[in-house]
């Protein structure tokens, strides 16, 4: 499923759409065949229904038209339905609420929805993103996949300002968190996507709307606290980020670091380099130069993995234009408010009571994680050792 929060690389997304299109066409779609008016997930579990289906979310399929489908994949069930014509009534055995039940399902024709899906994928594969948005927005029976594709196409459009990306993303995430109630294997990925969408939804629709989505996760049986428990150690994120930033400065103890935004999960695309995945944010930093004067605020970006290791860090330059500042200015719409551990952290003070050995270990960790080059590591080490005897 395409990303919901931050636009993928256009070529990668087009290739993904092209592959999905070819797969469906290779399976003989579009085709006049039975649609049960339901989306089926892991183990034959119904996650979503439409068109007044006799099935309900949470039903587990046991047999379809007297063919055993217990534990089958969604692909296997669709393959079976391809052999069943539309406008027929088929017996379906299910488990509902822990009890076996038999229902009769009136098939509708899957062709119109499949044709719309193929059309949208074809437009996405050709880079016609505005037309893609329209194609995926015309029907309400394309499921979570169709809604997510609409978000991605809108994000990649040259006219993305014309779309309410925050509302599009909210709609897609609402469907995802609802489906995850019935599909536990989805939940980890859904939580990651939810965190990735927090900034866009919060800035566009307000924090209350985002909290609506979080509230739905608390209805997941056995997963009621997954969202809260998935939160990284934001205080550690701040410490590691500031250590990496200070290591690049001539006078690290003078650094004034501001955190106007919080971390979000996604990818950051450095100039002339491949994307970096992790928790990222932008902020501002000001420190003294060789002459002892402050250079003025400049932007920084930092990306950490879920364990708090710095994957990438970069700072702009104190001048009218620099690439980092330009990138951050264009990306802050994806960032949430600062986490509690970041809010109000305007000035980064050196850690108290730490030894030179502790600081050296931090520098080694930063170098090993790739956050510091060998030259930056040596310069930071020299600064640390050169001031270790000062009182």
C-alpha cells in the first residue's frame, strides 16, 4: 500500500502502480465475476463491507459455495470468486462472534469497481496524477487501497495545493485503523503510518481530529495501548540529536537549539543522496563562530531510527538561501507540534556530571551510526580533549 504521509519518489510510485496494474491484468481482470461486497484480509477475515452485503466486518470465512476457504489468503478467495458469475446467490459458511453461521450472499458484478481500479493505476503509472485523484475518488467501493492511492496521487500532483491533503489522509487513516481492528498483523504498520500522518492531519484539521484516530486504536482487542507504547524515547531523541549537532560546531557549548516541531515517521530526501527512513524533524540552531560572534539562526534536519541512533543530520548556512532551510520550509507541513520532551527546549545546555570518557563514547557512537564523518569525528574529539583541562 502506498505511503500516506510523505510523497514517495515519483518514479518509484509509478513503477509500483505499473506492477500492480500488470499483476491484475495477468489475473484476467477486469472480468464479470462475483463480488460478495466485502474486503477480506488475513485468514479469510472480513475487514470491510459495502453494497448491503450479508457479511459483516469480523466474520471469518469458512466456505464459499461449499468450497473450504478456511485460513486462505485474500488472493485465493478472489481466485475462487473469479470462477463464480455475477448476479448469483451463493451459500457462505462463516464464523461470527465465535459461532458458526450460514448466510446467503447475493453476488454483484465486480467489473465496474475493477475497471475503475485499473484505470486509476494506469493513470498513476503514466504520471497523470490529477486524473488519478479523480479516478480513485469516483467510487466508494475501492477500499483502503483506493483511498490511499488517491492520497498519494494528490501528494505527487503539481497542483497539490488544490487538494485537501489533510482530509484525504484522515479518510485513509480512518479506514486503516478500522480495518486493523480485525487484522492484528496490520497494526504495527498502521501505527507507523498514523505517526507519520500526525503532522499533516494536526496542522490541517486540528489535534482533535487526529485524536479521533488514536481513539479508534484503543478499541483494538488486545492492542488497546499499542499507540501509546509505540512512542519512542523523545528525550533520548533530543539528547542524541543535540550531541550530533554540537559535534559539528566550532563552539558546541554556545549552541542555542530550538525545537518548533516534533518528530514524525517517514523519509527525508537529502540533496544529491538517497532517501533516509526514520523519525525526522526540522529545527533551528545558532552558535558562535571562530570570531566569537553568533552566526544567526539556521535550519537543521535530523533523522533517527526507532532506537534513537542518528541516521542523518545536516545544518544550513546563515545566509539568505541555503538548501537545508529551503527543504525544511517546504516540509514542515508534515511535522506535528513538538513532543512534550522537546517543547520549550530553546537552549541546549551541556550535560552535567558527564565524564570525558562518556562524551567520547557518544562521539564514537555517532561516527559508527554514520552521523559523523571521520573528519568531523576527529575535529569534535580534538575540541573535547582540548578543553578537558579548562575549569
